[in-house]
C-alpha cells in the first residue's frame, strides 16, 4: 500500500533573537536572510535552500574603526545587481548622533560587506531608517525609507512617515528630493498611541502595472505591530491605502507583533511568501523576535491576502523539478 509523505514546516523557524528579516534569493540559487541580529556590532546572516531550514553564516558586515555608524545597526536589505551585492542598512551616525541609512558592497552574498562611504548615503536633515529598494521593469531605481518618529514631531505627536526617492544608477546615492508617501491615518495604525505613531518597514513590489507599498504600523515591541499596504500607478505615488488593512496581524494570544516583513518566492518560483518576525514571548512582546514565513497572494481584484500568521503545520515551499 502506497503511503504519501507530506513535508511540512511550522512557525517559528530556527532564526531566533533577531528582528526585521530580509531574504534575498541570490543568483547562486540559495536564500540569504539578513536581519537585525548583532546589536551594536553589525549584521549576521543565515542561508537556506528551501526557505525553511537555515544555517547561520556569522558576521557579513562588522563595525570597525572606519564605520560611520556606532550603534543601533538595524534592518539591513541586500540587492544583487550586475554581479555585486548592495547592503542598505540603518545605524546611528557618530557625527550627528542621529539615525541614517548607509550602503555597503560585497562580491558575494555572504560578504564581507564594505562601506562605500565614511558617511551615510544621504542626509536630508532628519533620522531615516528601514531602506527598501525597487528596481522597476524599465530600469528605474527607487529607495523607500521611514522618516523616524524619534525626530519627527507633528504638533505634540511623534510620527514615522514613509518616503520614496529615486536611487542613483550606480546604486550608491540618491537623485532629487524625497516624496512623502505614507503616514499613520487608518484606525488600526493608532493602537500604540496616544502620542507616537508609526508607518515603517516599507517593502515595495510591482504586479500587473500596479505598485504595492507594504509597511508595518504600531510599536514594534507591542502585540499590535502589523502589516498593511497601499497601491499606486506610479512608483513615487500618490499611494492609497487598502481599506481592509491590516493584511497580517495577531490572530491569537500565542502570536504577537507580526511585522517588518519582506516578500520572496518559493524555490521553483510558483508561490509567494511573506517573511516576518514575531515576538519570542507573545505575552511579553519586546525586542526578542523570531522569523516566520507564510503564504501570500493576490485576489482577482488585485488585493493582497496572507494565509497567516500560522503556528500549525504548513506545506513546505514548492520546489517542483521542471524537466
């Protein structure tokens, strides 16, 4: 009698005590996960062939005597372009004691990543975090980031707002002035108040000519940290938020703070997954987080759905062999 063996995974994955996971599917066929992972020292990375089983690689970027940032190394993202790997990351700038975004480059996805500049890649005069890159079909390049609430006062409130700006052709600078794209305004984004509100952790993608700008809202250490999105016909907006946000949020007392995500496809390219973090202790919340993945997709009307967050057995990402 034939037996069918179903291969499954279960959240959380074995990448613990991290935050803000970003996954690159590199040209070598492997996945690389770059999270907030090493405190004030830099970034570690993990690698996988199936999105489920991960192996730690150790440091891929490490602070040194030439670094412009001195602490709070957060939210790295890596782009492979023309045979090189570009890491965009957040750190606190020694010169101004303020958060900024830098760029480091490597010849391999596992580094070592070396800073291009002895300073941040741009300075618009305020704290900036959470870089995300979109390379459009026509070759246009765009950088999305959050103007951090630590220095952004709106009356008596502090808010994090998401901006977009053209990325230079060389991938290491920006062109023109940034555009304000998103700010906290929907009811679900106000749960961490009363005086501080967030739109951060941008992730941009394009489908059928529509630009989707996904993001996280509420305080990262709280249960209410969740993911929503907005759409536009142009990469720099105007963007309009989905009326049924959030699309990824806590749905049980055993899950807290699903957010700061990326989107990646399965090994065979047939499925999409959201990679995100949750709190390791759902009752406590806080800064200790872990990596989770769940399937996502698009409905007929173009709206995004996420089949999660989950804690039960799920089929492993598809890896059909195409002959």
